C-alpha cells in the first residue's frame, strides 16, 4: 500500500448558500508533488484553508498522518507539520526577512521546543536555501514581489513541515522567475523530502512538475490522474481547458 | 552587529540603567519630592504595562483605566476591610505593600482574562471601541457597588484611607520602584522571547500568524492579562500614595494618557514607553505650570503632530537610522 500523508474524505465547505468545496475526496502520497488546478472560484484556496484549519468544513474529514485534524485550530495543524504559502503574499512587513522566517521556526513543527538561537539558525538556513541570504537583514517590505514569494516559502520551510501547500507561488512572476521557482520547488521536494500540493494557474509549470493532478470545478473534483490523463480527460477539457488541442500542447511541452 | 562599540551593544539596557540610576540619585539627593518621583515611575510604568498588549500585539486598548481602577479599589478596600492585609502592607519596608499590590494586580488580571476572552475576538477599531465601553461600564458598577459597602463612612464611591491604614511614604516608594523595575524588565524579556515574536507577528498579520502556528487567541489573552496585572499593581500603589481612591480613576483620560506616552515613544519597543513616559511627564509638568487650562490643548496638538508626522514614535524614527555603519534597528529594542 502506498504511504498516504494526507487523506481528504468527502470534504464539504459552504459559505451561506454557496458550496465552495463539494464532497471532495483524494489522497496525497508521501513525497509526491500534487497539482491542484481548476478555473477561478473552483474552491482550490478554500480547500487549502480547510486543510490548514482556517475554515471548519461542514462535512467530511481531513486525515493527516493518520490523525483526524478536521476542525483543529490552525496553529495546532501548523505544529503537526503542515505549512502554507499565501496566494496574496503576507509578509510581516516590519520584520526583517530573517525574523519572518524565525516566526516559522519558532511556531512550526518544533514549537515550544526550539530556542531563539536555534530558530535563528533554522531560519537562516531556509532563507539561504531559497536564495534570499543576502537580504536576510532587509525589512520584508523592501522586497520585490518575487522575493516576497520566496520569503513565503522560506518562512513556511522554517517550520520544518512534512506537507507544504503552495497557493499560486508562481502567479505574477516573469518566465525567468517561474523557471527559478520551479527549480526551487523541485529541490524542496527532492532534497528536503517535503510533500507538496501546489495550486497553480501557470499550466505548463504545473503539468511539468506535478506527478499527479487533481482538477476541481465548481467545488467538485472532476478528474484525477497523471498530467497526460487529466489533460486528455474530456470533462476537464470542456470545463477548464476549453480547447483539446491546447491541452495537448501543454502535455507535449513536458518533453521539451 | 559586531561593529557596534561596546557601550552601544545594548542601548536599551543602558537606558534602563540610566533611568533607574536617575531615580535612585534623586531619591538620595532629595531634590525631587517622593511624590514627584513616584508619579514619574507610575507614568513610565503604566506606559510599559500597556505596551505589552498595544505595542507588541497591536491591540489599542482604551480600557486600561479599568485595570488601574480595579487595582486601586482592590488594594484600598482590602486594607480597609481585611486586618491581615493592613498588617501585611506595613511589613518589610515596602515589600508588604508590594505583596498586597500583587493581589490587587491579580484581581485586575482575572478581570482582563475574563473580558479578554470576549473582546479580543474583535479587531482594530472594533476592539478599541469595545474597550472604551469598559471604562464606562466599570464606572457605573463602582458607583453603584462601592457606596453600599460602608454607607456611613464612604462618600459615594470615594474611599479615603483612615490613619490606621496609612503606610510611610518611603515604603510606598520602595514598592513603586520594585513594581516599576518588574514591568520594565518584563517588557525586555517579552521583547526577546518567542512569545514576544509571536505577539509582533499578531500585530503584523494575525491570520498569517495563526497559520504559521502562533496560538493567537492564547497569546493575546496572556498579553492582555499580563498588561492588566501590572496596570492594576501600579494603580494600587498610586492610590495608596494618594491616601484613597474615587471613581475618577476609571476616567477614559487615564487610558488615553497611557496610549499617548507609547505613541510618542514608539510602539512595540522596550525603550519606547520609557522615552515616551519621560517626555510626557516632563511636558505634562511644564505645560501645567506655564499654561494651566491650556495644557491639555497643547498636549493634544503635540500628539496630533506626532501621529501625523512620526507615527512610529521617537524610537521608531531612531530605528530607521544608521550610526557608524550599524543599523540602529538591530540595537534599539
């Protein structure tokens, strides 16, 4: 049996009359990169917020490492080993890059067991890992968007997570920055052994890097499988990609 | 950081040492009255106390007069009605006063922990408005309850300590100094701890902090409670020095004084409330002597200017500067 790190079972989240996430079930295997795609408003960010405990789901269960974490407060879920980067970056602007990452280290996996000095070391390592070493003492507010996105990743990694949720880590970046970030995400996965779920709109990127893809549409899961399977799934093509030939082009670029 | 000259390693600690040396020096020299020195410590102390919740966690509380009042009334009523408390406060050249003030502080802290569980769910302006409500609620409760405790002796909500409950001023001074040191050093410890980092993260972005693992609800409540504890202690000793207490202690103006001091000095730093407190104390005195009647108007204008042009306060501005190649941000806490 495959080693499942996260198991979603019929997760449902409603906002008033709107069903943002509708009976969604899928599993994430330890060590993989899973892409989560779907048109705007498909419920991807909402699902992330359910997993991290920001929202309590109306139905279903979230099982992480065999423990039912449904409805647990967000800070406890963070301590269990799930970290997230935000779609709209949320740096602590009045803190330095290093201090931002220290917050991750102090309250992450080793929360309560890590001293200030050790937290600073972990933070420095992660800040350097994402390539912000030279900006460690800059205020977060002085960074560019690309750097702020990297800081989000450094801060999340400082928590020493087992599962990392990346919410559109590539949005708003130019092609060169996207390539760099993709390299970074691969290294996080391979060198640190962190399991990753990435919500992404940059299609060729996610098709390239993810081993498996889950497609959401109007809150429902409409497809799941390898990038090729998903891209050839008629329901995905009509719902999301629209044009079958366009979908196939993305798949071909995987080889390139 | 290594480039900093030795004496600049920790300007914050240096500032604390200088202020304490100044207080002790004045005490020995006897140029300032004990009352004036106590008022000085009281001002700096309440600013530092409020700083824990407002400076670090970013929650602007207009309700701290309530904690001053609870501390003051608890202390005064305890020594008035409980003979053992009255004997206790007369022991140990001020240590007894300190001990009873701790009880008074705990009363304020208990109320803060209870109220905090509710009001700390509110954010920004809504929290601030709710805390204004606390001042008025406390005022009416005290006006209603206190007179019934001893209808023959109490004039309204005013309780004046009889001569048998009066403590030598020197003792009160010692207790005030001890409390002052405690609140300042607590600020310093919080600033340097993971708890303090968590509070600063809450101030910056509470939702992001929670997702990163900061137990936001718990931390806010602890900060609010700790802040109220010291405020209550200071209120208690202040009232004792004044020989009693009346409902005026719940006046919103006391809360505003505290806010003004840390805004002038710089929110969320250890030195901010100290510097702000010193300036406020000095201005308050100066304006009261030279422009009685107009003093509050002038003070209001000064505060307005600070908020408009230097919202980070004096320490906030200094922290942006570089001195001999060293970023002051890394040194000034």
